[in-house]
C-alpha cells in the first residue's frame, strides 16, 4: 500500500475546518508550497505540516 505524500484542497478543508475559497486564498498567498498536476492542486504533506506546526507554535 502506498502512502499519499500530498494533500488535496478537499483534505485541507477538512484538516483546517475552512471553506474551499479560503483554501484557495491560502494557495494564492503562497502560505505553503503547492503545485499543479493538470488543473488539480497538490500540497506536499511535509511542507504543509511544517507550516501548520509553525502556525500553532506562534499562537
């Protein structure tokens, strides 16, 4: 079984408890690294998790 190494926009919505447009706003502001595969956004788990940990530590 292969472990996914990237999150989708929908997964970030659930993880962060925010709306789809808000996820896209975070992507637009380059809050964390992301890339496109065709028209689909993919967010590397390692970079996102680091970003989230840093946000948690700053509050």
